[in-house]
C-alpha cells in the first residue's frame, strides 16, 4: 500500500483543491470507493481509490490546493484495521551523541538529532514533505522512531538547530525572519516581503504555503474554467499543425431504424441520432488506430482502447470532455445511456476521476444548437477531433433519382505530426460505411420492445 495522491484529471491539470473528504482515518475502503471530492479549473470531481485497504492518515485538509501527485492520504493494508499488522522491530539502545550534517541553503545548516540508528527510514509522506519544505536532508538524520523511523519531531529539531547556527536575513527592528528555502524562492518570485508574513512552521518559520501568490489574482468558478479552456486551446493552436476534412453522410437508413426502435419507447428510453453517430465514430476509430492516441515527447503513442471523450458545454461557459471507456464495444442503446448519464453529471456534478482521464479522441456535437458544421480544436495531447453537425433534410441522389434525405456533416481535425489527410479521409469513409452498411442493424427489423 502507500500514498493516495492528487490525481491528474487531464493533460492540462497541474493543481487541484480537496473540497471534501468522504472517509476518515481508520475507515476501510474497497477499490472504486469514492474517498474525496476534488475541485479543478474545469469541474468538481469525485475521486476513487484503486486499491483496497485502510485509511491511515489524511495529509491534506479540505480546502487546500495542492499540485498533481501530492500525497493526499496514506492507505494501509487491511491488517492495520484488525490489529494483526506485524509489530515494529525493537528500538535499539541509543548510541553516543553524534551530529550529522543536513542540507544548508540560506536557512538550514548542519544540526540533526543525535539519537537512533545510523540508517534513517521515512515512512510518512507528511514527514517527507515537511523535510523538503524546511530544507532538511533526511538521508543524514538519525531517526528516533521505531526501527529508526524519522519522525516529524526529528525533522523539526534538525531545522530548529540548523537555524540557530545559520545566519538569516534581518526583519523589522533587527529581528530575524525564519523561512524555508522553498518559501524564500516563492516570496522572491512573487515580490513578497518575508518579514510581514506570519509563519505556520516550527517556531513561527515561514513555509511555502504561507507565501501568497501575488503575481496574478486567482480566478475561481466560471472565470477559472473559461481561463483553463482558453489556455488549452491556445496551446493547441500554437503547437499542433491542424488539417481539416469534412464529409456529408446520408442517414436515411439510420432514421428509418430509429423510427422503428423508438416507436413504443418513452422519451427517456429513446435513442437519438447523436448516439448512433458516436457509436459509428468509436467503431471507425478502432479500425483506424493511427488517430487514436496521444502525441507525447515528440512521438505518437497509440492508445490500447477507444476512450471516447465527449465535449460537454457547461451553463457557466466552461467545457468538459468526460470519457466513455471502451466506446467501440458498446451498441447504440448502451452508447445512448452513457451519453445521457455523462452529460447530466457533467452539468450537475458527480463525475468520477476515472471519467476525466485523458480521452484518446474527442467528439464535439453541436447539432442540437442548429449548427450544421463544426471544426474542432484538438485537445492536446490527442491527435484528432471529430465534429458532428445538425441532421438536416437535403435533396440527395439515390439510385439515379433525387430524393429528400436526412444528412449530417461530419468533420475531422487532425494533427499533421501524427497523421496525414489520407489517413483522416479513411477514418471518415469508415464512419460513412458503418452508417450505411446493410449488415448493421439499420436495415434489420426493429427489435422487440416491452409495452
């Protein structure tokens, strides 16, 4: 077991705020359980654990913003709950007093506790982060905990002893300002005077968390979400050489099939054309894997499955693209259910972290707004985006005769670093073939429905 960390909920996420804890120390959790609610620039997301165990410690309080990868809690084995965990090794007798150096930037010198075994062992992420914040090198500490474990007290003592022997800048009226190296770097970058800050570290030391970011006002709510989307789209247009393709597809067979399937269904049970179109896109992408994946470290990495992102516009102006996992394995009914559920939870809250992982390709559908064509901007690090417009009635030549048919315009935005126009055209042609294939259910009798 180990640390439960702030997850990455998209390639553009670097920080998140713990809004609420759903568990407490001592609680037993199973894989998939919701343990916390996290707020990002895009949305509020429920975060689940991926291993079973027992919550040992909550490291980040509700309301605190931390970077992706920061330990939020420690999860131990189930044995920690029933008391059957193996006992800690006996604590050896302390050796004669000795001192060992610690890292000495501007505030931390070389003092360290003089007891415990010579080889330290740090088990708590909280202790590791405290040591980093205070500039203490735990490799040279003598731990006082069981089995030589380095404790919080050991780190604080080392930092305090080091400060007493190190010169620090003078504050008002000649007083000295104690601060960690990271706090000093952040203060310098933000133009903040350490002497006016109130430290929350040992003996009033100023820590990194005590330094306000004065470089720019922090955006929250809709403004933050709009800013996040703007930054991602600007990055996309700056870094990705887009190419665009379009095709218009006859949906006559699909429309006839939907009319039959939906005839005896309630509005909540009906399948809409967008579900069939997403179904066709997912299947086509699985058949054309060169557009399904990510551009990372200067090269294309194909995704092992079709993780279909669905762009959802929020009422406050934000934009989300939650993921339909293994979308190419769903039928039209299943796709309809997943689309309805994801869209509702994206707009009203309740998305899970696993549903916000990076999609392998994204679909944006603006047909319900009346737009007939949409040319998307690729979400980095993806290499393609599919745009779906409104289904409209148009004159169409069928068997040499002009008929009025329902048609839809489907577009592709492709990354020219990973693919070319030929590959993109092949993907769109596959979508069209699937929507007109007589072997698909569009030409089959409608399945039986319950009354």
